[in-house]
C-alpha cells in the first residue's frame, strides 16, 4: 500500500501545474481508481494539500512541514542513507531507538526521526532540548568495518556534512566548534552525538545523533539556552523546510562516508579545518581529567585535538568542552 502511495505522490509532485485524473494516477500506480481515492485521503492526513476538481482530477498544491517517511523520501537523492525511515511523533530519544534497531539488524543508513524527544540527550548525560514542531531530532545507523578508535572521526565527518547541508538549503555562514557543535553567530545551531556498539577490535554499529534547531524563534528557547542557542530560521529570517534539510544532510553524509571509507580521513580533515572556528585560537579545554589552556594547533588524522600549552608541550585531547 505504501508503494502505491509513493507512486501517487511522485506522479502528483512531478505535475504540480496540471490536474491528473484518477485514471491516470491509477494507471501509473497499477491499481484501481477507488484505491487512488483512498491513498489521496491518506496523503492529506499526512499533511499534503491536494486539490480535487470534478472531471479534472487531482493536483498537489503544497505540503506542511512534517518529517514523516513520505516527506523525507520525496526528493531524497541517496542510495541508502535515509531510505529506511523510522518515524515517531514523540519518543524518549531517537538514539535509544536506533541502538535497539541496530541489534535488530536494521539496514545501514536507517534513519530514526522524531517530531519531539522527551529525554533527548547530549554528551555525558546532558539534556538536549527537543520540542515538537520546530527542530530535527534524528539518529542514523551505520555499520562501518573499522576499529572502535575510529568512531570519533564520525562526529567530524557528520559536522562537515551538516555544514554543507545548511549551506545548500539556507546559504548562511556556519562554523564548527570541535568536536561536535555547529555554530551560527557563535550560538549553537546543531549538536552531534556519536555512539557505538563495538568489541575491542571492531565497530558493530555506529549511531550518529544529530539535533538541529530549525524553525524556533527567539521566544521558543528556554531561559538557559537563550544566550547559547539559535536556529536556522532566526539566522536566515524565514521558515525553513525541515524535510529538505534532512534530505541534504543524508545526501552529504552518504557522500562523505563513501569518500572516507575509500580514501580515509585526510580529505575530510582538510574540509573540516576550513570550517573550524577554534584552530589557531587560545582555548580552554575542560576534560574529564582537568582543564588545559593553550593554542589549538589543529586535529590529527584521527580527529584528536592538539593543544599546545605555554610550556610548548603538545597535548592530545580526545574529548572536552572548549571555550575561548
Ligand atoms: C550535543 O551534546 O551537542 C549532542 C546533541 C545531540 C542531540 C541529538 S537529537 C537526536 C539524537 N537523540 C538524542 O537523544 N540525542 C541526539 P553536548 O555537546 O553535550 O551539548 C549539550 C548542551 O547543549 C546542553 O548542556 C545545553 O547547554 C545545550 N543544548 C541543549 N539543547 C540544545 C538545543 N536544542 N540547542 C542548542 N543547545 C542546546
């Protein structure tokens, strides 16, 4: 049934300037006219605005900004990433669901996405604010054949993909703050959380969580985020299609994942550094083992941050929050 619905949607969206008769749609989808009528109703329930005119047929006039499977699939230009969509109106955390699906043998590229997260999470058990209707809260499942030490690189690969997706859709200036923040005007617009299931030799599953503020306006943020967070819509001054952002993130993530698996981290590292804010700056890094200050020299081929302190000692930092 969902295959027919997709076919109807594709027909309608590729002929938005004309009416298509029920018969035409039925022929293209290979089903009866009665079935078409039922699928049109279903599509309307999913938020598509479809006009119907007697004797003329149907025409797609618009869509609401939803993130259901069809919203994401229509216009998606990937081979595998985001092809299997698991959607929720509300969920505790898409990371948690993706971990479960990883164990249930879900295919690589599976995308778990929710309109709202009740207990969205950041690194080190911090909370990630994920209200309904305005953001993108999603987790992507990957199964690279790599040792677990490579996992942190995926945060950086994802950051590059997100930057390019934002540039495609919104054409605004964004920057990366090592390791997992994407900033606009020095405020956080996206956070990335890479988790894994692995043994000591090999990654079994990588779960990449991406939280993007898209259509929030200033009043929508809670007090404690007012000074540190922003959204694409605030930066751009218009409402942004979330489905389109998701499609572009999937496209670039798939592309960079392929480049990475074929050519290694070097090409990604170059791009990453071109978007990074912190390199060359005097920074403070708060790690689990204490605080370090010095100059951020760059990242290694493993994605580790190099910090040179005032004695000239170079420290390798695997995980930290940085400030400058
Ligand atoms: C992160 O952690 O930035 C990773 C966020 C990952 C969220 C995604 S959403 C889909 C998937 N499912 C999940 O449950 N999580 C992932 P971290 O670097 O630890 O930053 C967390 C900090 O960011 C918090 O302590 C707040 O200060 C701030 N913060 C929380 N919500 C925010 C928001 N919506 N926008 C900007 N900043 C936020």
